[in-house]
């Protein structure tokens, strides 16, 4: 009888300490003032990187996933990334075509990977163990964690500098703005996926309104958005360089895409999820990119905008245009645009914990909100320290992202489409954490590492231009993706034969 009682007590504990998605009612059985009431409440996410079984995939509101991606992309960082077009030999018209074309192609990858979450219940980096192996997946896991930290640093610096721009006579330090954005992102991420989905589903609306007003107030013509006389025309090198920036932005999401649809019911249509997420990506990234490109190219030729456009953030430019038309309300709109950076910080902060727990398995005992705290503790001080070297860092960072993310995407797509035949039932989810039964990952690692040589010869960056790129422009991510895909097709059968 005593053993039975102890067994029941243990079962009770197991029920109480669970993810908010389990649907438990522990918090309802406790008094609100009980210390465990809030910890066991459904607002906290306790889950780690283990697969989510079908019975826990209870989220029926599938449409929050595409809305989440809109919230993650409709922000000031996307606008500023588009402004990088001024660093390439490309016209406004050429940049518009380039952004649309590369968006339509590269958005396919993160949109498709989003369907993996609802069909497998497995996080993106954990799913990569089925190609890279248990130990091999540590490499992309580390790179994902580093990528999200870098993005978060860029976002808080950008938001902080934009908030500084609206303060009277620059009376507020950008440090204060960095802290404000970090706190907002921390509060949302602290409570996990449910709050994140709801927050992102509506947070993009004010930013969209602000961008529409910004474009309306800017106008066109000699004192608005226009192609400056004597500016360089569109070249192949300029198209490929800007295309690499666009690809880097989209492909970076492919490394965490499935994390955002984990709890969606598997009964939902994967086709519908793919197309809605794909449209969400294209419609939330391409327009701010295009608007940023137009401002980046035109602003130095407009006397009223010239000084503001030379700042390391678009905050002064926002303030000049918006405040110049609607006064104090324009400053309020600039504040909204600054805060929109939070939308990009949140999914990265959430995914950071998953990536770290994948390449450092002992940390799996920590709940999600602890990993969130660790992420904020990393990017907040780094954002403060690096706030004065922001623009050059962003320019180099986004382009380089395209290279390694294309290698990851090529291997995972080859494995899923060819060797798993796009059939999610072929994944044995019982071995997700068993290095002995998972593939050794040698084929994936070699397929991802060998193309680096070709990428180095084909990349075109401010700090380095490869011999191939000098004649053709930047072909790094295109060649990297193609080579990693086809190398894996060749090497995987050999690996399977040697490690049966």
C-alpha cells in the first residue's frame, strides 16, 4: 500500500510539472498565493527539446503561425537591411526586381521547414540529427545559437538608436533604448510559446501602418524617393550582392522554422500551412526591404534627408520625415518603429535555448524561461558594448549568413526529399536522442564542409572578394546550396552501406 501511495505521489508530481501545452489543471487546484501556483501555471513553458507527441499538439489556431512570421519580419531591422542596397551597384528599379525575385525563391525553404514542426513535433535542430547525427548536429546548433544572438544584438542596437533619435537633443542614451527593448523581449519570451504567438500575431500591425505613412509622407520626385542623377546603374555584381543579403535573411529563418509550429494539430493541412507561411514571409519581408532600398539609394540626394541618412540607424531619417509632417505624432510613430525590433528578437531568443540545449545536452534540465534569461544576459551587454560599430557589422553579418544557412538547408532538404521521400512517417522518433541508432552524420558534415572552399572562391564581401566573384559577382550561397545538396546525395548511400 505504501509503495502504491508513493507511486501515486510521483505521478502527481509528473502531472504538475509539465509544459503549458499539456493542458493540465494543476494551477487551478492550487491557491493563487501558493508559491508553485505561478510556476506550474499554464503561462510557463517547461518543455525542453524532446519531441512533442500528437496528443500534446493541441493548438488548433494554425493561422497564428503565418501571423507570427509577419510579426517577426515587419520591423525596422528588415527596413535597414534593405538600405544596404546603397552599398551595391544597383538602381532603385533594379533593387526592386532583385528583392522580389530572391524573396520568391529563398522564402520557399523556411516556409517548407515550418511544416516539419506540425508533422513531426520535433525542433528544427533536433530534426537535423536525422542527417547530421547526434554529435554532428552540435555544429549547426552552435551556429544557430550564435546567429540568433547576433540578430538580437543588431535589433536592440537598432531599436535603441532609433529611440535615441526622437529624444530632445539626443538627451536619451541609446543604452536606455537597448535596455527597454531587451526587457520587453524578455518578458514576452519568459512565458514561452503561447504568449509569443499571441504577441507576434498583432504586433506587426502598428509597424505596417508606420511604414505606409512613411512612404506616403516621403513621396516621389526630386525631394522624395527617386533615382539620383549620376548614380551607378544596375550591374550583375550588384544584383548578386543584394540577392545574397536577401537570401541570408530568409535562409537564417530556415534553421529555426519548425520550432514555430510544434504545437499545431497534425490534422491541419500541411499544404495550407506551407502556402500561408510562404506568403507571410514574402509579404512581410519584401515590402520593407524594397522601401529600405529606395530610401537608402535616394536619401543622400535629398537635402532634407542627407544628414539623417548618414546615421548608423534609420531613426534620424524616420524622425525627419514623420515629425516634419505630423509633428509630435511623428515622433510617436518613430517610437513604434523602434519597438518593432522586438518582434524580430522574440523568435530568436526562443530558438536560442533550443539550439544551446541541443549542442549542450546537460542543459536540458533547465526549463525554457531559464534559457531565455541566459540569452538576454548575453545579448544585452554585448549590444551596449557594440552599439557604435553597428552598421558595418550588420552588412557583413547578413551576407555571411546566406553561406552557412545554404549549406544547412541543402543537406536537410536532400535528406528529407530524397532519402525520406518527403514522408514524415519514415522518421523514427524513438531514436531522436540515441546517438547509437541515429546516423553517424559523416555524410552530412562532409557535404556541408567541402563546399566552403567553393564559397570562399565565390563570395563578394567588402572585406574579401574571391577570384570567381571578381568576374561573376557573389555566387557563394547558390553554389553552396547546390553542392551540399548533391554531395549529400552521393555520400549518404556510402555512409548507409558502411554503417548498417
